[in-house]
């Protein structure tokens, strides 16, 4: 008699545990569906969701690319960055926008690396750093007091 009651109690506890697990799975699935729906809604939004003032403008994508280059060169002057080479990179359609690519090579004072990238991220127009390569720059005797970092920076702006 006791064994039957104990067996019944064990079955009841196991059933309750399964019901709780099933409920938790349903709640988790519902949350996942909600997250997926949010991602789908964002993906389906029109490009007007992006502040159009953050895009480069110009009569042609090439002129917009020149404006991007000018913005970077002004920023470089502000942080005493020596730009040795500027190379226009790809201009290609990416969704509803045209991506403007540039590659910069130069040297930056070590103390300016963080502030430069912070200022780059706070630009009025949207600039995305795609690739960056940093290494200690060779020092000449006249530069021995200020350490510099050699860099190559590939970035994009967007044109409408």
C-alpha cells in the first residue's frame, strides 16, 4: 500500500516537473519569436529610419567621396596625424545606399589614438571603420620624445 502511494507521488511530481518544463519552453519560444519579429521589423524598415543628415551628399558619388576624404583630413590635422597616402577605394551599392571607401596610411601620436577614434565616431556624418592596422612607427632622432603609431585605416561613408 505504501509502495503504491509512493509510486503515485513520484509520478505526480514527475508530471508536475514535465508541465513546468513545457511551460518554460513555451515562454522561451514566445520570447524568441518576439525577438525574431523585432529583427524582421528593423530589417524591413525603409532607409528613412536612418537620419539622412548623416549621409554624404554630392552631385556624384565620387564628389561625395572627396567630401569624406576632406572630413578625415581635417580631423587628422586636429590630432596632428601625418597622412602619407590616401587611396580611393570601392564605391558600391549597398542596399539603398552607396558605400564610399577610402584607405589612409600615416602616423599618429600615441596619445591621440583614442581621442582620434572617439572624434571619428562622433562625426556629423556616418563613418564606419572597416579595417585598421596599427604598429609602432619608426622614430627619427628628432621625434624621439614623441612616440607615434603607424596605421592603415580602411573606412566607409555612405552617400544618398
